[in-house]
């Protein structure tokens, strides 16, 4: 949702309880400015680009060219983008999915 330069982010935060150690999940709603969200997204994408910055990948099977990357991220209440690893998926809550294709 956009509201005059702000986007409402609804996410979950885990709080560890004392005795049992079980995590309580609290729903958090926060307004983030478009500028803040854009800045954090650009920073995340720059870091992702640096991690996968390769025109060719050499393996034992030969040379490969990276054409496409598909990944999911979680958006925190503070606007941080966090890459979701294997097995996290839906259990982490709502995720944003991206597919990046090499520009021709």
C-alpha cells in the first residue's frame, strides 16, 4: 500500500519467551518512506550483484554463462531486505520473489 510517499509494511517479529523457550510471534505494522525503502533495496541489490558478478562460471563440467537468478527475500519492519535460504520459504512469512534476467 502506498500512502503519500510512504509504504505500509506488515511483518512478524519473534520474541523468545522465558521458561519454555518457545518463540512468540508478534505482528508489526510500520510506515516506511519510499526513499528509505528504495535506498535499502538498492543497497541489497548492489550487494547481490557483487556476490554474483561473473560473466562466466567455470566448473568441472565446463564453462557456463549465468542468464537468470531467482531468489526470495524477506522485508523487515525497518526496511531491510534479507535473502531467504533453503527451507525457509513460507515459514518465514510473506516473501518477495524476484527473477533477474541478464540484459541483452
